[in-house]
C-alpha cells in the first residue's frame, strides 16, 4: 500500500509531535495563578492549588483536559501505527532507524501522559488513577478539540485571572457547585448536546463529575482475567498485564494455527484453543511500558473474516 511504501522510503517516523501549544498554555496559566495567589516559586503546588477559588481551579482543569485531548489526537495515530510497525520491522520491511524513531515517539508520548497524570492527581485527587485521561478520551470523541478554539481559551484564561468569579445563568456568582460552563468570547455558556436530557453537562466537564450514559463511549475492548483483547477486521490485538520487573527473556509466546500460548517466567498466562484460526507467520509481539504498568502486546492476523465471539474457546 502507499503507506507502506512511504515507511520503506523513510528513515524516520513522520508524526506531528506533542501538542506543545496546549502544554505551554496550561503551564502558563498555572504559573500566572501561582503568582496571583502570592505563592513563592519554591512552594509545593498542593499548598496553593487547593486554596484556589473553585471556578479558577475548574478552569485550570479545563486547560489540562484540553492538553490531554491534544495528546489523545496524537496517541490515536501512534496506536493505529503500532499494530503493524513491529510486524513490518520483524519482516525487515522498514529500517531499524525507522523503528527506533517510532519507539522514540512512543516514549515521548508516554512521558507526556505521565506528566498529565501527575497534574491530574494534583487538580482532581478524587479521580481514580487513569480516570482523568479517560475523560480526555471522551472529550476527544465528543469533539472538544474543535470546541476549545483559541478565542474560547483566551476568554477562560481572562476569567481565571480576573478578580471576580463569572456569573452563570441561574447560578449567581461562582457558577454554583461544580465546574463553570465553558463560555465563548461573548460570555454565552456552552449548552448540552442536542437531545441530551435536562441538566446534562456540556462537553468540557472535568473528571470527578458524573458522565451521563448518553455521553459514554462504546467499549472497544474485551476485558478478561489478566488480559484484554480487541478485533478490527482481521487484526486482533491482545494486551497482557506483566509484572514490573518482567523482561523479554521472561516471556515465551507461541503461535499456532488454532492455538496461542503465553508464558511469563514459566507460568502460563494464556494457553488454549483460539476461537478462530490465525496466520502464525503474520503474528508478532512486543513489550510496552505504560503509566499503569508493563504490557505484553500481541498482534494476531486472523485467517478468514468474521468477528470472533471470544479470544479463547470456552
């Protein structure tokens, strides 16, 4: 295909890079709020952030969400490419420099994800680990990257740095409990999506607030004991949770036409008959370090169409 030809002819992975505009905007607003709060440069963030007026903290959360949404946009492409990248490298279709360039991009993205997770634990300590970025994924799916243009972000920053809280329709000063409705340059509050039930929150709400059922994305993977898997056409991706100290030397992965065996330090994690047939020569696996732990990523090529009812036959 054209995409494969492009990869073969290049020695570096072509990607748009991190969303530096949103990263810089977040830290710029955070620094301005610190100065306005009268906190010293050496003061722990937790000391002054927790003392912010609720509406200022909420707006800072929105800036972090927007930063996370920008990362989701980048991460989406990397995840799509990662499915075939290891396979192409194994088959020597792409160069080692291309593969190293791709892995460097992955490392840069995961470092940013860890940074967002750290900031989220500061701004929304009530949210479960990974919950904040999960909200960013939801916001991306709902088009928040299009809603939060420069003008609306400028307006929210001016509001956060002002001396008086914004007045929200029907709420009075401070906007009531929760996060202020994202407002545009004219001050009009954003409204819930068309068809949403009365009282539903619009796009832009921070983690820790309830997400209406109609706004929740459909599940894209099946969770099993110790692993998860998903299927896209003939491509099947399996993710196995590993001990933190696990290395490639501890792993054994065997592909059969109708069988998959995965052992970690000699102990079988997966060992059974697959729900369908695969092409062993087109299957591969790799290790991945995520903020929530080390993963074994397995990529299977199904032999024949159709959706699998399960990964391993019952």
